[in-house]
């Protein structure tokens, strides 16, 4: 009962339904709408992805989504990106500190963005090594994948927070 | 329509959307509700719009789609990790209409709520639009707040008003203030006088042949002595007044803050954002303390001193005055660049030191686990890794300080040399006396400190005003659960409870309970059953009015609890929770927490009912045993019985048991079960339990699933209907059987 039920590319047939959601067929059984949940959202983006039905019950786990055909991986990524919406900060134009908040203007991989974070211990988290999560006042997350890779101007702007 | 956010969306639609609307014969005035998303259909930052008239809904991303509202079976706002999806169910199929980040989640939630009204064919009233309107905007400049939890508008943040409010704590202490200011003034004058006496007077008038006081060394020494004496006296008086004044102002402020914290509703504490606000409250009070104790007085003293020195120097010799002042901006510039770096390194050192301490703590507290798993070596390596970081920062900091400070002193010495050089030249040429030169060098050194202080004052001032604004924010928060001015007093509740059409959620647009309806008679025991997270504890939270319901009503003895006096309500509802909380104090005080006037007899009686009397008497200090941080630590079962005694003593007419017997061993559970049975008698009781056997005495059971009532009836009725309760019961029986076998 507690064993992990793995879904492989041979057993599971994934497709995108007309509503834009991911559907799954395993043998006779069909799930018109499934969602993908990462077990290790920070460390293993492709491994141990839990497949859940509309009622959030686990159907099974995909050990590595990269073992699926290219077009299915694309579907998976689309679904995962929608769920784990996480823009990556590429360049920091300005960080202005005022009134207990800091106002950011950045370039992310999804476009330009201005946001506000609180100046507290929960809004700028050094996850591991050089990786930083920035959480704004609305609860949106942004990632700085490696702060040492930032250009020197961007780095200087956040240096005092590190 | 009367909602700023929606009005803004509708009035700023891109031209192509207006065109599409026109083609479909929809006019701007037909649009009733609207929301704008911040992502395009590929998930990049962009824009999307959803609009609705009374009959149609328009979704505009890169392409626009129009739906008839009657075709949409359901519209929902589905939360993902950092945003949401607008999902419509059409002909049984769920479709994603658009996605958005958390920034827009509130607007979409509001859209969905109003859409549902439209779908029911109801007309939207102005009240429907009120929900999230005003508080989200700055009332002055209409800018949307960056942070919905803190209503601070960066444009209108009025530091002056906050400063005046901080200062309003002072007038109570007028006399002290007057003397303090007097002392500050005196201290500044003396500060300026000392170099003058040590320079001009000593060298030019006492030591110089022909000087006014030539040779009167004893007089001069006496003068110096008296000045030092006065200066010391002034600084002692000033320091004493300052310390007592600051302590009193901060005492007043902290008392007021703590009072405000107690007044606030539970929702304020549970809200993540405001929770952070409270964590900082002590730190904020400290900031204000610095302001009163160090900041403001130093500012005044430094200001007077600086102005005084400038005036004296310019009157003595304006050329040398300029030369003395010139290098100071350079030194300050260097200091300004250097100090923040130093500060960052110090912070890093403290943080790493803190981490090291937590690892030591962690490892020592968990020593049983460490040893049992034989992980001593890995603990050492975990420690070494962090310790290495501490070593590194200590070394860097030490090296930086040891290099930077000598260089800085060299720089200062060099600028001193220029003054000496030019001054000496003036002395040799007879344009200035030697004494004046000594006075000048003294003043030059005295200027650096105050000037540096002045450069930091802006940062320091804004930190201080931030702290003050956060403190005032807590003080000004209006509690969500508030007693009406004409609240109904009800000294003795009978215990008839009616839950009527109640829906409730802790966050807007995220309901936990849906449309609950049931009646409980006085003295009846209701067992509340359901999976974790089904909403059982939430139900008890709203019955006790720790939170206010927004939809529906809860009536006790036929009166809406919102109309009841809070004191009467809370003094007649007893709670026994899974996580017991004992306060610092004696066992007796803890039992009497809700009824401090209880007699010793009452306390012992209550403890006896709670099966706590015997174990309390086994303690050497009996009922006088101190509980708390340094006091006796009780086991889970013992704490639970003390908290039951607390409820017994309160003698409530309504009782709430929230997993009161969970996580206890069988023997203790029996004792507590017994105690509870005595307690329940004659009271309206709501009991939550995972272990269904503990609810065997319940008159009726309510099964809650996903916030809805799934079943309601007596044990027998529910068994007969073979629904969720029956299944749960079967599962638990099987589990018990398995335990029996093993």
C-alpha cells in the first residue's frame, strides 16, 4: 500500500486536453485532468514528479521525466512551469531601500519586472551555495540562480543582503 | 460600477480589445466586472484581461474569446505555487482561460466572486464592489499599496507626522526635558571652551612673557580644574536625566504596544505578514530607545558644537579655518564608504556565530539521536564546516580593521600636518599666535566625530521612523473581532447553538467551510469527525468567535454571537486543546487562570474532577509547584489534566474539546477520558477526535469533509447509512485488530 507506484513512458500515455490541462491514460483507466507536483522543487527539477488527479490523490510517480519522448517532456515542462512559476533574475537594474521595503527593478527570463520586498528575514533567502530566493510582498518568488554569475553592478546592489 | 481596480482595467483596455467588443456589439458601459492578469499565454510577463457583461464573458490574451455566461457551468480561481489559473468548466470540461502571478490573485478572486453573482442572475449592488476596494489604496494619492498587509504609501509616508507622534510621548516630562536641554547647551559650550583655554589662553596669556596672566599658573590650573569639574557635573546630570527619561518613555511605549497586542484578534497573529511585524516589535522598540537615548541628544549636542566651532574658528582666522575644514569632507567620504562594509562584515560575523551556536545546540539537544545512530563524526564535520565560515569571517574582518584603521589615522594625521604647516607659517609671519594654532588643531580633531555622525543621520533617522511607523501600525490596528457598543449581556448561557448558512475562510477567496447548517441543543454532546484539514478546528474557532464569520451566522440561545458581549461569551466557553499551554506561575495559578478569584477549595475540587489532584500532591511543592521556563516540566498527560482542571473551574456552559486525548498513552487516556466525561455532563459540548472510540458518548456526530457537512446523526443512524463515518469506523477497527495481533 505504501510502495511507490512508478509511471513509465510505456505505461502512461499523457496528452494535452482541449482545456489546456494534462490528461493521462494508464491501460484502461483514464484521467482527463492531472497535475504534476515536484517532490524536490529546489534540488531535483525532473525527478520524482508526483502525478495527481483532480482530487489531489496520487496516481503515481515519474522517476525521471527526461525518459519520456521529447513532445511529452514539453507538455510536462509547460505544466510544471505553470505550477512552479519562478522567474529567474538575470540582471538587477536597481534596488531602492525605503520605509522598511526594498523596491526592485529587474530583468528576468520572462521579461522585465518591478516588485517590492519586505526588509525581513523571510524575503531574501540564501537557499544553498550561491542560490537565492527572493519573495515579494504578494508572495511571488524569484530566483537568483548564482549570485556570483551576476554582472558586477547587479551584484553590488545585493551585496549587502548576502 | 464603483470599484477603482475594475474601473481602471475597463478604462485602460487596449484599442484592439475595444474593437473586438465593438464587433460583438458590446459597449464599454455594458462591462460590469473586470480583472487584468500579468502573464501572457506562454507564461511570460505580459497582460491578459477578463471582462464580463450581464450575459457574456470576454477573455483577451493574444486572441480574444467570448463565452455566454449561461454556458459556463463553473468559474474558479485555482491556486498554484506562486500564482493562479482562471479555470472555466464548460460542457463538463475544465479549461484554462488565463494564468496570473500572485500579484493579481486577489483581483481574480474578486472577479470570480462577482461573476458567480452575475451567473445566478443577480444584480450587482455597490456593496458587492466594496470588498477589496479602499484599503488597498492610499487615500491621499490613490496609489495602490505595494504591500496589502501594511498600508504604507511610499509617496505619502509622512515622516514628520510620525516624528511628531514619537515626540508626543515627551511633553509629560517637561521639567526633565528642560534640564536636559540646558545641560546639552552647557556641555556644548564647555566643549568649545576647553581647546580655547588649553590653546589661546595657556600659550598666549599665561606662558608668554608679557601675557595678560603671565606666570599665573596656579590660577590657570584652578580654572582648568573648575571647568573640568563643571563639565563632569553637567555630563553626570545630563546622563542621569537622559537615562531615566528614556527608560520611562520606552516603558510607556512598550506597555501601550503590549496592550495593543492583547487587544488584537487571532487573525492578526496568524497572518504571516503581520506576524513578521510582531516579531520585530521588540527590535523596533529598541530602535526608538536609541533614538531617545542617543540619537536625538547627540544630534542636538553635535549640532551646537559644530556651529560653535565654525563660528569661533572663522572669527579667529578665516584662512586657517578653511584649511582646517577642507580635508574633512575627504575623510568623511572615506569613512562613509568604509563603515557600511565594516557593518556588513560585522553582521555576517554575528550571523555565522549564531549559526554555529544553533548547531551546537541542535547537536547537544539531540545527543541521544546522534549517539543512537552513531553519527558523532558527521556532527563534527557539520560543526567544522560552519566553524570554518566563522573563522574565515573573523580573519577577514580582523585583517580589514588592522589595515584600514592605521591608514585612516595616517590620513587624519596628514590633514593635521597641513594645518600645522600652514598655521606655523602664519605664526612665523606674525599673523597668528601660537596659542591660536594649538586651539585650531584641537578644533580640527573635534569636528570629525560630529560631522561623521551627521552623515549617518539620514539612514538612522529613516530606520527610526520605520520602526516607529510599525509600532504605531500595531497600536492603530482595529481588531477584526470587535464587541458592539450595544453588546447584549448574557450572564448565563443555556447552550443552544445554531450554525446557520455559515461559510468561512481565513484568507479571502479561500473558503475552508462551506454553507454549514446545524442546530445543537443545550447539554448535547456533538462529536466532530473528519480527516485532517477538513475544517473541524476551524468550526470551533468560529463558534468561540476567535474569528468572525463573513457569511451566515452563529447563534447562541437565539442571539447572533456578534451581538453578544465578548466577555460573557468567552467566560462561558471552555476549551481543552491537544496542545496545552501552561503559563509561568504555580500549578494553582494555572488552574485558576480563567478565574483568578477562585478559592483554594475550588481549585482542589477542580483538580479532583480532572484526575489531577493525586499527581499534584505527589510533587514536593504540591499546588505551589512552579511551572514554566525554569520550573517543573510536566508530561503531556499531566499538562492535559491541569488544563482540564482549568476548564472545570471555569464551569462553562459550552465546552470545546479539540483532540484533547490525542497523543497520550492508553492508561493516561483512560484517566483523562474519565475526567472529561465528568466535565461534559450537562454542558453543550463540541468534541473533535480522530479516535472515534472517544466519541462513543456523543449524542450526535457531524462528519465534515472538505469544509462541508457530509453526515449528521446519531452513531446508530450513521452506521445504518453506511457512509463516511461507517467507513472510518471500520478502518479504525481493522487498525486496532492489527495492533492486537502484533
